[in-house]
């Protein structure tokens, strides 16, 4: 419509007559915004204000919304943080994102259900609680120290969570702790239910084992060292014979095996091969010509490149011919007839195509042992030390230290080649020490039975952010499919004991519903499970219970294992979610919980009732410094949330979380970004302060006047507010909080400040009472919509601002704000946008001239454009100075010509007139008054 402005604009400038200076002041006659809401606060005043708002407004918000907001409620189940230390930025990201999620629901009138909790058991707490202790400690001593440490930590963390304004009831009865009696009792009953259904069982299996912690570990308790160094060993195993291969007659035949765990060779029980592969017999240089070595043909080139040994192929043979082979143990020479087994896990991607098989130290190896009925020989104890059953030269040695070199030394000439191999290796997530795979008697959940229904349930779960949803779901499904079993037992003192007895003679499990009920009764009486360690079985088991168990007490022994903490937290849905069908609308945690809490909760829920415990998952990233490094004390790059709130304020921390916590898997924490957050918040505060000042001009706050007002600009803002509310709600519901922040800033900068507030200044400051009421009414709606959009992110700021707006003392959260459908006015939007297009062109041509001194003549290029301007102007072919089009263009007068042009044409003329000293808009030329006619009329009415 305005495409040809630059070519067709005509300008005429004349001299301007300077108005006589008037000593009279009109400040007292102008409607200047007034408010006591401060523009900024000192650090001390801000901290005092935050404490006041927390206690007087925010503390009661959770209980208020429970009583007054609408059902159905929104249930966010809190993933319990560890009660093991001070809060860090990861806690801030997680808890504040949860709080924003809850508050936006409350702001839209919905009731929310959120019960904060803590994970109180486990090795992380045990290590910290017992760190300063010297000497051996009993299980009871460890448990008492851990309980005291956890309680102290919970108190500290709870106070800080509360200081961030987290929407919750922090009363003891409204939080959950995994060491409370009711929680433990629920867990014991769930365990028994799964045991009866056959989903929980005890077995000897290889599991990830941490020698440094002396306990089994779950997959979720592992980290990986990408630069771990292991020996890369090619070792030969002497074959007894190789049937049906003429070239092997009269030769000594060896199988070439590659391993990075020489320390496991004493436990070797078989060699596995793949019948679909082709194998080759080769001669090796610097070895006897009477020796031939067996290797997969596809891996020969890789072997030569790695070892720098040039091989001479002698014969080829199909893998199927290896089934009849046997070999001699490379260390225990008494084992001379060990078998070859066909196995699908043997591939031609790495190694030699012949795999050393030690059932005690590998999951694939163990499955082979089950199928072939091999013994599971484990010569390694819980500390990672060779036992007395190991070969004599290894007894008492640490497998990951002396084990490898001692085995290599003992192998002697059987070592074909050894080098160093750098690879990713699992380490204990707490001690940061390497783990091993070790067979031990453990309790397991049969995940094979759960995988299919779990995958089906997961397909129905929504995952946010949407941009990563498909990849995240696929990754979780893949991890679920790969999981062979879930080891739920641990060998520590601080945790919930697995409530089973064993028969001394055959280790048979003794578990009965009556036993569970008896233990739960004792638990409620004593308040904890310490009696499991302190009370002898003779006192623990009454005669009536022994009769039900059909055992004598001297035949029994208590189990010494505790539950994996992932079983603790994985069952929280069952203990915490009440009267909500025990299904949460949302779980919100870091992306690492795809292998942790999200998965453990899914598996326990599927096992117990065949449905997922959540309808949606929202994942966030982890905090890093400016260089992208993970925050750690050793690197000295840790920034504490306490330091941030002290320097910038709690809302600045929350603004930073909303701005950066949802869109990236690495969340950068820096003073630059935090300072930027504080500055952005300061601008928002300035806007709210201005609105507070405007709203104070009307004691009646007649918001209905806005609906009766004929100003298209007022209608335009109300129309924009309706779009704004819908857009903000859409972004909140999609958990795109960074875009919420951006949309709020854009709306304030453009629609509010850049357009409306800028263009209504004359009417606001110098207009009549009806115009003032209409503006106050319109900005009243604007203020409430901004409060509604901002309250989930900056509750302290909004409650502070609201206290200056609402004289009754009520809190913002006690009000429900909705845009009215009647605000929808597409015509007003079109009309104002058309005028704004022309205003941009006028501004471009006017330069530094006071625009109120300009007369503008407009020739429209279409009848449609003319029709859109006419409601603002009223008449065609007449120069008028008091129309809304003049106000929108901010010019002295406008004449909309009836004649159309091929392209819109503007003619700008600088007027020769003195302006009113009160409004500085209208001319004094047509009046003998000291002010313009408009201002004179208003002043007379005020007398």
C-alpha cells in the first residue's frame, strides 16, 4: 500500500513563529502518573522486600489455590533431589522450571498438585555422612549418622527452595521423604507384590560392581571415562585339535583371542565363535613354523595393522567346523578340554572373531553359561581383590591394579601382542573410580517381561521440548530395549532393607505377606527400620509368625541387602500420588533421567499396574560455564544460587532460568547472562511502575469505560491483549519458557511502550476525564495481562507491584485474569495498522522537525486504504487537527484527499504557528486564551 512513499512524498517547509514564553506553569493541571512503587531497590531493601512478600503473599499461595482454583487439577510429581549437600545451579534450574510450570497453571485458573520430596537413602549420603569417621563402623552407627545428615540437609535445602518462591506447602506433613515409615511400608508392600507375580527374583548374575563402594550399581549410577586406558591383549589358546583341516595335521594350533580385561582370564570357561563367519589359519613371523593361529578372515587385516605382524594364510575354514574344537586353559593347565560354543554376539567388527568367555564377568558370557550349563567361577571379592580360590600368584591382589600385569607376566609366550587401548569405560558416579563386571547373588526385576508393555505405554507419553521429542523418545525406547535386567539390591547399610529371610541349609528365600505386615507394624512403632540390624531374629519373629512361615528361627538368617535407591525413587508415584489415579500429568527432570528416574518409575508402574506413571515428560539440560565446561569445585567455576540471588535478586535468577533453561542441553551460567537478566527485569519493572502510576489516576478504576470508548487505539490494544494472552498460554503449555520471555519483552517494547503508551500521551496527560478513564481502563487490562504472563516467572516483582495497585491487601494469585472475547476487533487492528504504516513513512520524511508542527495531506492508492483511514479522520478533503488520525500520526493536522493516486502520496508542510504551553500539541492562533481551546475547556471544567 505504501510501496512508493519515497518517490511521491512532497515536502514544503516555512519559517516557524516562536511562541511567547509563558511563565505560568501547568504541571499541576496535567495527569502525570504517580506511584510509590520504587523504580529500583537497593540490595538490602530488595532482600527485605523479598522476605516480606514471601511471608505475606507467596507462603499462602499453594493452600489458596488448592481451595479456590478449578478442577481437574494438574499434577506435577517431584523427582526427589538427594539430601546430600548444598544446592547448586542444577537444582535452581530444575525447581524453578517446575515452579513456572505450576504457576502458569494457577494463573490460568487451574488447581495444581505438587508435593516436594527428597531421596534420603543411598551411597551419596552415606559417603558424606561417614566421611570424617575413623575406624570400622557398625551398620547402626552408619544409619544414625546418615539419618542425621539427611535431616540437616533437608532443612537447609528446604529453606533455600522456599526462598526461591517455589509454590508448595512446606509443612512436614505435605512433603515426602523416602525414609519415612509410610513411604517405606508402601515400598515393602510393592516389593512383595512384585515377588508374588514373579517379576522380582534372586539370582547369581554378573552385574556392574564398584570395588570402591563395595556394592552393585545400576546403569543409571554409571558415568563413563572417555579416555580410560586398558591393555589391548592378543593371547593364544592352545587347541587340542582342529578336525577336518588337512593343513593343521602335525601342527600346533592356537586360537587367537583379543581382550582388554586380562584380569578375567583366570575365570575363562569357553571360547565363543560365530558359525556364519569364515576363519583362517595363519603363520606368524618370529613364531615356530610348526604353529598355526586361528582368526576370523574378516579381521586378519585389522590384526596385522594393530600388531604390525605380517601373517601368512595357510587354510580357510567355515565357522561351523569349530563346534567340535576344544582347548587348554591358558592359566589353569589342569583344564585341558574346555569347549567352543557358537554365539551370535561374536561379530567381525573388532577383535579376532573368537571371544574369551568368563561367565562371572560378562552378560553375554553369562547367558552362554546358562544355555550350556557352565559353572560360574568368580575369583574376585567385593573389594575387587582376588580371593583364595584364585590362582596362587593372584591371591590378595587388586584386579584393576596388579591383576593385569601379573596375568600378562604369567602368560609368558602365550602373549602374542600387547599394547595400550584408550576407550570409554564405566566408572562409579560417586567415587569416580572404575567399576568391574562381577557375578554375585543379587535381587533383580525381570525387565524382559516389562519391556513390551513399557514401550507401548511410552508411545502414548508426550515429551517436551517438542524439538527433541522424537529423538528423546527413540533414545529411551532403545535404552529400554537394551536393558537386560534391573539389579535392585545393594550391599550397603543406609537404605531400606530387602525384607526377606533365607533358609540356612539351602539359601531358599522365605517371604510371606504376614512377614511384611509384621515388619510394617514394627516400622510404624519405631519410626525406622534400624531394628532389622539391631534386633536378633529370635526377638524379631514372634512364634505365630514362625508358624505361618513354617520355619524354626534357628533355620533362618536375615538378608543383608538394601534396595537400590532407584527402586526407592522409582516407587514414589505409588507412595505420593493420592486420589489422582496415581498418574502424574508431568515429570520434569534433567535429560539424564531417561536412564534414571523416568525409566525406573515406568518399570515399577508397569510391573505393578501396567500403565505409565506420567502423561508427559519435560527434560532440561545441565549447567555449564562460559567455556562449556561442567561446573565443579575442582575447576573453580561453580556459581552458587545464593550468590546470584544476593547480587541480582531471586526474580533475576528465575528470569535467567526461564530465558535459558528449556531450549538447550547445555545451559550457560555466566555473570554476563545474569547481569543481562537483571537488566531486562529492570526494564519490565519500569513498565509496571509506569502502569501503576497511570492506574493511580483513577480511584474508581472504571475498566468498563474502555469498552464504551470509541478510540480505535484503545480497541487496538485490547485486541492485541487477546492475541497476547493466547500466545503466552500456548507457549506456556508447550513449555517454551524462553519464548514466553521473548514474547513478553516484544509485547512490552512494541504494542505497549512503542505504540500505545507513546501515542496516547497527549490524551493521557492533557485530555478530558472521559478520555482519561478510557485510557486507565485499557491500561488496567494491559497491566493485569502482563501480571498474569509475568507472575509464573517473577512472582516477587508482580506481588510487589500488585500491592501498590490493589489497596485491599490481596495478593495477585487470589485473582483470576482473563481477556474478554469481545475484545476481538479485526477491523480496529486493520485501521490502526494502516495508520501506523503511514506514520512510519511520515517519520522517515519529517526528520528532526517537531511532528506536531506538520500538516499532512494523504492521497490513498486504493479505496480500501481510504475506507480504513476514514473512521480515524471522519471527513475527506478537509484539514482537521483533532482527529484520532492526527493522534496516531502525531501531527498538527491531516487532510485525507478523496482523489486516489496510483501509489500512496504524502505531502508534508511545516506549519507557522505557536503551540499551546500546556499540551504542546494544538495551536494558539484561534484563541485569545493562554492555552489552546481544548486545554482551556478542560481547565474551566476543573474549576
